[in-house]
């Protein structure tokens, strides 16, 4: 197995002490990776930037220009949550470029799978708006590239927040399927069961809005009964995972109760469907947990699954969501 990890120290330039999405996140994660025996099983690559032109494939000019302008002058805020640092036009394109590059390497056969340990994250960035700590949509840029090469892509999003940006970008497409579970109600407020896609894309967006306290049991049932059967029928040529670790039970911005092992389990189950998988980092804000969560996924990817002592009490009131989502998806898929 060749598992590539794309990371750069340049991501540290995007930083704001006191903001939960700060540069310590990837530092502790990479420390966890480097100090693990698993590091010998991976190849580390220095990513290169996505070109300015490539951003226009999924984002509009005003949004791109806004970040470019701030980036040339001084640190600033786009909204109450989302900061932009000097040189972020380069840093954010590096995060996108890392994700695109890993997908390219896996498609060419230079790697079996990969993980882009990047910042700033991407899944809240819509076609027109940077928001929710996200500047450009890293997963979507990579998926768009694959789509242009005739590939069908599944984007699976286990972050505790709904990836409204990714959903928005591919809402009309039957070439890129978006599947997400997330806490609801919660930021950004989207991701209801009846958000299923539009036009050709009807049935290609699958949303499971979960309740506070739902955990591994809910995810296991959703995977077995809905996400995987739908994806099996879709037959993706490639899977991109928006790896958010804020769905872990100890995350300060979360409310779901996944354990560390669940993150690896998700990769294991998806890889039975399609082994070409690239993960790109989204959220996850508990600095003592996100390292193990990353290793849980990397362990499965490089063929050395890890297991952690991590348990929690989860609430099991997810039957209604399971029933309603199944009923909705049955109209489009043979599940
Ligand atoms: Zn999140």
C-alpha cells in the first residue's frame, strides 16, 4: 500500500490565536503522525498550489478577488467566524492544491490513497461565499477535477457541521454525490432530509440530520442501511472524504458522540466500495483528540488499523431520521 500524506508548514501562516481553527490543530496532528510507528508506512509529500484559474471552475470572481485583496494587505475578517491572513491567497490555494494533487496521484496509480492534512478547511465555502472558517472549497475543487476527467465521485462528509458549500456546488450534478451526517440544528443550518439535489442531481445529495448525543450506533446504522447501499448503486470511481473530527464526543464545537475508532471504521467501510480514497481535513478542535482521530483513519488507509480505548454514552433516538431518510431515498435508489 502507498498512502500519501500531503502537509506543509506553510499552513501555519493561516493563524489566529484564540480562534478554534488555529495553526496548533495541524501541528498536533502531524506530531501524532510523526511519533507513531505508522509514519514508516506512509509517504509524505510537499503540496503545490492550485492555480488561480482553477478556482474559477467552482467559485465566482467576487469571492476570489475578495480573498486576493485582503491577502495582499493585512489580516482581516470576512464575517464573524472567518478570518483571512496576509498571504492567504497562497496558503488557501496550497490547501486546495494538496487535495487536488493527492486525487491526481491516486488516479494515476502513484498512490493507493491519501490524506491532505490542510488548513484552512473548505466544506462551508459555497460557489459564491467563503464562510464558516473556510476560504476555498478544497474537496469540491478536487472532485470537480475528477469529474472533468469523466469520473464519478462520492464526497462523504462526517464533520459535525453540514458541508453546505460542497452541497451547493454539486447540487445539480449526477456525477458527484454528496453524503453527510451532521448535528441538527447546528451551524450552518442546512442539511435537512428533503435537501436531495435538483434537476439531474435529484437523489444525489443525501443528508442525515442527527440529534445531540447521537453516536457510533447512528453512524453504523446509516452506513449499513442508507449511505453504503446508495453509494453502491451510484458506483463511484473515486471517494473524497471531508474528514472533520468535530463529530467526536469530546469536541468543544460539536454535540455528536462518535468515538475515535468510528473514524477509521468509516474509511474501512467506504474502501470496500471503492479503494481510491482521498481524505481532506475539515474541522476538529479538541487538540488532544484530533491526532488519534487522524491516526485512526490513516491506520486503515495504510493497512494497519489502530484501536483506541475510547467509549462514551450515546443517545439512540435516531430511528425517525433513519426511517424518514430511507423513505426519501427509496424514490431514487433501490434500497
Ligand atoms: Zn465542522
